[in-house]
């Protein structure tokens, strides 16, 4: 029977490699489009929506969410300590942001973060988080602003849902990661150049 340490190491490696699967890149590549060279250059669902259409963006987003769900679910079932679970939960997010298959240049990590939070928060807290996210997006119509605002509350939400110091620190790290991956978006927001969110293709891949 594997030791707890072996389980932890295996789940961290598994989580990172799973998170590294660049679904946005692979699906757009199947359409003969390199998603990294069009739109915002990001491999996430928002850019897929800009370049392809809603159904492909939804598919990419769901697959990216699942990347966060599976390792966190396994961690809760096979590990004991909160800090161990947090380490595994963050591994697919790091894999998505720094994928080994794309020379460590990946997406912004939001969908995969949502997948991990779905497991760690439980459906009640996650539903509240999702409703707030949808409300802010509907009002602001700017995806990056919505993500940045919500990420700022990750530490508080994780603390209130668990009263765990490990989860609270995990929330701080998540917030820092999300703000870092959105640094270019933040600059565009400051300059008033950030694109509005629309449920349709907005850019021709040509």
C-alpha cells in the first residue's frame, strides 16, 4: 500500500500533468488555427469564444474546469491534511498556467481554479461564488475585471468555508496567481481598452 507521502507526490505530479493539457490549443489546432497567434493569444475559453464560437468555448471551459476537479477530488479522498490537499489542488492550476507541453506558456488559470474550488468549497459556497461571478460579469461585461475582483475574495471565501489556515494561504496564492496572469488585462482596463465580453465570435481567425 503506497505511503501518504507517495500518494501526495503522485497526486501533485498527476495534477500538474493533467493541468498542462492545453485543451484550447488542441481544439483550435484541430480547426487549423493556432489560438496563441490570434485574438488575445490566450489558450482559454474566452479567446476560443472570440476565434471559434460558443460551443467550442463552452467545451474548452468545461474541460479546463475538470482539470481542477479531478486532482482536488482525489486529494480529499486519499490525503488527510489540509496543506496536502491544497498542494494537490494548486498543481493543475500551475499546470494550466505553466504547461510543460507549451514551453510553460499557458492560460490564465481561472476555469481550472473554479474546478478546484468546486471541490474544496462544496456546492453551496461554490454556488454563491458562481452567482456573484455571473452578476459582476453581467454588470461590468468585462471578463478580466470579473475574474480579478472575484479572485480578491478567494482567501476570505476559503477561510469562511473551512476555517483552515492552509486553505486561507491557498486562497492568497490563488489570488496572486490570477492577478499575475491578468497583468496585461489590468493594464488595458486602466487604459480603457479592455474588450467587452460577448457570447459570439468577434475575431476572424484569418
